[in-house]
């Protein structure tokens, strides 16, 4: 039995988008909701264990909303792949808040989701009460982005979710020694979808086009001015111990520029950490419990 409901709504350009809306245990409706923003090719299912824990917390439950960006999960694919960008996706998140009656929230941004929060801090800051940035900051490492590019370019079709879990472990296992077999299976069910008996990644394959077009001979753009705006709110920054996308140097600079920033290391995890993992969730819960 789950406490989540599918919610469909329209993006500003009319595209149909989807979110999973987790209603809280009694008392939680009085607290600020948590909105979860997934990574580039991920979807709302990434947050299912995390959202369930938060919404049903025995002491301080909250409503949790997890979004499918356009082209991911149950949201419609865009006819124009150029619309798969953080500015348009930020507008979609703002539209989701309006459609779901949310005027202020705590945001949890994983990878791409954290970049969207940087844009939101510059365009719609009043929506953000506080934020958790999951293995992302205003600067990203080229080598880590190349790994994501190569991973997305290899669109495999698998027979079973067991096969998908095996494939994920082969690719990511060295940077995720903390994960159990059950964790890999959960990840497989979050990332992949069974369509007519074929197991494939649950996103528009044209998402990979963006990364193929990146000129890695040039420095990657950064978002330090936007980070300064985001850091005006309470922030918890999580870094995967073995992350190759989000460096310790970037996290240290973030701490230097935002002295009130809180940080946590996801031990035994890479990009991106599972927020519901028993070694990490209590730290995030403690941060959230200081918010109204």
C-alpha cells in the first residue's frame, strides 16, 4: 500500500507533465512540503523510498511531491529536443507548484535538479524556503559529465529487471560499494520501464543529444552568481564520497562563500547518492526537521 497519487498538469507550452504526490501522515499537512527534482535522465520513481519515509515519518511527516520532467517517466516527450534544458524545466517546476497549490516549499535537487534550483533562485526565489543539493553545485567536473554522456549514449534493451540491476552494478558498482542487491534492484525499477516486454531506460533517448553536443575542449559554464542567491536560504549539500561529477574543491568553495552551508558525505556512494540509504537519511531528516 502506498500513499502517493499520480497528478497530471500542463506545462506553460501545453505539454502534459506528471508528478507523484505523497500525502503525509496526520499533522504533516501543516508543514512545508518537500519537492523532489531528479537527475538528467531520471524520474519521480527515484525518490519513492525517500518520499515514503518523509511523508510517513512518525514524528514530523510532510507532503512530498516528486516530479517527472518533460521526456521522463509519465510526462510527455517533447517534439523539440532543444526544450530539454534547465531553463524550460525550471519553468515546468514553477508550473507544477502552481498546479499543485504550493507557494513555498523545501526543494531536494539531485544533479540536474540542483542546477534547476540555481536557475529558480534567480527567477522565482520566493518558492524556495530551503534546499538540499544532492551531489551537485555551481561547477561540475568534465570527466564526470563525459561518463554520463557515454552512459546515456549506450541505450540498451534488457530482458528482466534482474538483468538491469546487474548492468547498473557493472557500470556503477566501483563507486557505490555501499549498495546492497536490494538497492540495485530498487534502482533498476526506478530507472527502467517495462514496455511490451522490453526493459529500457524510462526517458526520451534524445536527452543524450545535449551531451553529445558539449564541447569538452572548452571550460564548462558555472553558476556561481546563481549559487550566491540560492545560498541566501538554508542549504544542505550532499556529496557522494566517490563522485566524479561534484568535486571536494567545489564543495569547499561553496562552504567558503556560504558560511552557514551544511554539508554531508554519502559514504560508499558516487554520483548520485541514494538519499534514503540508512547511512544518509538521518542527516537529511535532521536538516528538514529544522524547517517549519
